[in-house]
C-alpha cells in the first residue's frame, strides 16, 4: 500500500493528476482556487456586457443613433467586409513571401544581398504606411504611366504586402535564428549541405515558431486594410465613410464600421489563441 | 505514438493555414471584379446602352476623322467611357442602398455616354485627386459639377458649362449671424480643393471672368475633406468655425435634413460647371467638341432642364447672376 502510493507520487509528473493523489485539504484549496478563478472570469464578462450595454443603450436612448438609417444601409456597408478580408488575407500571403526572402537576405553573408534586404526593411519601416499607399497610387503613375492601368485594389494589396513584408522580415529572421546552432552543426556533421539544412532542419521549425506571429500580423492587417479606403478601394471603411458623409450620418456609419472591425479582431484573436496554445503544446511535449 | 499524433496534427494545421491563405489569394481576383460590377451595371439598368445606337444622336455628328490615339478614338474603340464621381455629394451624386450611383451628375454623364453610343462605368476617386489632373487613364472624364477655373485649365480641358450653381454662405444657427458681414473676422469652413476655398482666398478666377463679390472682411478659411462634413461638425457640437460656404443645393439639403444651418445673404457668386478631361492623357480635343455638341443638344431638347428640375427642384441650366 505504502509502496504503491510512493510509486504513484514518483510517477505523477503530469500536473493535472497531482491533486487527485493529495490530501483532502490540498484538494479543497485547489477547488477553492478554481472557483475563485471562475468567479473572476464571470465578473470580467459581466463588466463587458454592462459596458457595451451602457455605450450602445446610452447612445440609442439619447436619440443619437438613427437605427432606421442603419437598417437601411447596413447591407451595403457590411458588403465591404468580404473585400476587407480578401485584401487582408492576400496581403498577408504576399507579405509572407516577401518576408521569407527578406529574412534570408538579412541573414546572408553576401554583402550585396544583405544590403538590398536591409535597405528594403529600413525604407519601409522608416516611412508611414499611408504615405506608401498614396505614393503608389498617385505618384508612381507619374513616373511610369502603365502603373495607372492597375486597379486600385491591386495597388492597395501591393502597398500593404510591401509594408508588412518588411516588418515580418524581422519576425522570420528571429524565427530562423531561434533554431539552436547545435542542430545546424549536427546536420552538417551528418553530411547535409547548407541548403538541405535550411530546408529540412531550420525552415520547418522556424515556420512553426513564426506561425502565431503571422496570426498577430493578420489581425493588425485587418485593421490597417482600412487605410486603402483613401485610394477609393470600396471596402468596409470606404463604404461607411461615403454613406455617412453624404447623408450627414457619420456617427452611425463609423460606429458600425468600428464595431465590425472590433468583432473581426475578437474572432481572429480567439483563433489566434487556439493556434498559439496548439503550438506551445507541441513544444512542451518535446 | 504521441509524437506521431502531434506531428500529424501540426502538419495538418500548417497545411490548413497555407490552404486558407492560398484560397484568400485566389479569390482576390474574383473579389476585384465583383466589387466593381455593381458600379458598371448601375446605369445599364436605367438606360440600356445596347438600345442607344449612334444614329440616335443625329445633331452631334462625329468630327470627320477623330485623331488617332485621341480620347474620343480610345473611348469609341473600347465601347465604354469611365466617369469619375464623388458619391459624397448629393443630389449631384450619391450611393443607393444597393451600391449603385444616382444623382444629377450621374444622369448627365449617363446621357452623354448614351448619345456617344458607349457604355458607362464609374470610378470614385476623392475630389482633390480629380481636380489635380494626371488621371493616368484611370477614368476618361469627370461629370462632377466642376467649376471652370484658370488653375484647373492648366491641367484639365473643359466642355461648355452644363449648368450653374449659386454659391451660398451659411452660418451655424446658434451663432446668431444673419448677414454676410456678420461673418467678418470669423472662420469659414469649406471643402478641400473647392472653388469656395479659392473665393475665400481671393484667388477664384473662372478664366473669362471673376466673381465681383468679396469675402467678409478678415474671414479665414478652414477645410474638411468634403463640404458636407462642415455641417455635420456643427451638428456634432463643434464651434471652431461659424460660417460654411457651399453650393446652395448642398446648403439647402443640410437645412432640410434638420442640421443647425441657416442660409446667410444672397448667393455670393454663380459658378459655371462643366465636364472635364485630363490634358495629360490621350488628346481630348475631339472629345471636347463632341461633348459640347451633345450638351448643346441636351440644352435644346430640354433634357438638361428636366434633369435639373428632377434633382434640384428648379432649373439651374441657364446662366444667372
């Protein structure tokens, strides 16, 4: 009996199983703690509900919001959401490609390649995104006429990818550098070339490391995609602003746009949390 | 066994992410076309282009031979003309809940395209981008109630005026201002890159003539993106400006909408509004001649007058003031 218990304690490394084998007092404390935690979460949730209710209810009761107007226009304004998501998703996709090349360039021992990569990162990070968007839309066609034939949405995606690619270059570089030097040495020791080491050992692990970060960037991108409304891409904000300005109802339309961005951000953050936990789980099992 | 399981899980997760991104990228092409589709379809439903052959416009004979590579040539070859419009400007141009465009300028532009015998499509760049010229072929013409001014003539070619709007000064209701002189030394809000701003700065010049009126003594200008935001700023309770100068139709729309706005004094000037073309693009001279002929026709047969009465409730197509 005693031996059996001793054995159990010795093997009980999984944290979830510990308190089952402990004394009732320990058990009770653990339960109390979890109850406290649940109460805390419920209170936080309740506070949110109250705050949202006060905000929206207050505006509505104060007669500030014209709900009929919103009802009439919500379909058109919300029609911009798919475009917002398409712009964000494709911009992140192209930004990832740019970032991989950027990161490899930043880690290159070739001075010219390193120079090009660091120039790109410095240029983009040193100028505001809104300037980049306006420059691509308004200024580039004056340098090369053919640029004007490209639809504004493509230019918008290009500007966002170009910008995010530079920021994500640093993320990818950190991901690649996070792979312990020893693994690379080991790969070399068993006869792998540099290229093969990168492909088989470094990149697969690096991609896993940076995936949660890409999720973060995507969430930021959903919000930054609103900036392309200034080059008349008819996404969520453009629709909200155009309808609002022409009908003297910017309160309603901007409020709706803000709510939609917020809901999108919350939804993607929840996905992001799950993704991050999933990644962390595999780390723990290693 | 665990290891294999998580490896698979991880792989499928990465694959899923890649697939999701790839799908996003693929649909972006489709998204572009569908987002523009309603714009180009809007006027079609109102005035089917296919039933508008060139023979319907007998008075506007095409010039003997359009300059090869000119704007008219380009538009006729494409069978489509792209018009820039600012849908923040009712009743000239605004959105419908279905995402189409409607308004006086939309009707005029659609009618011009119909008499040219081509289809019409719309682009919605911001106003200052239109007046700045260098359109780079993104759109072919502007039917946007643009005033003919000397500086604009340096980058744009204008048709004859198709109507005239009075410029109306307005004040915030609770400012107590009731006369034009009451705005002396006050701040007046106008839309960015508008003739109203030029007038306040004393630089408004229609090319052939200049308005005879002068701004209130010592008044200064502040700008917002578009005229209507000035009135909305008042409703929001802002008091950093007391005057607002815009077209009388816009001021009237704000008053009708219950905004705290009063019209002050008589119109300060009447502006000639015209169709504009980009000088830096394909040579627009043929197109200007052709559009002038079409506008003369629309004046003569009462089309313009009918449209004006429909959208403004009065006839603004004759020169006043």
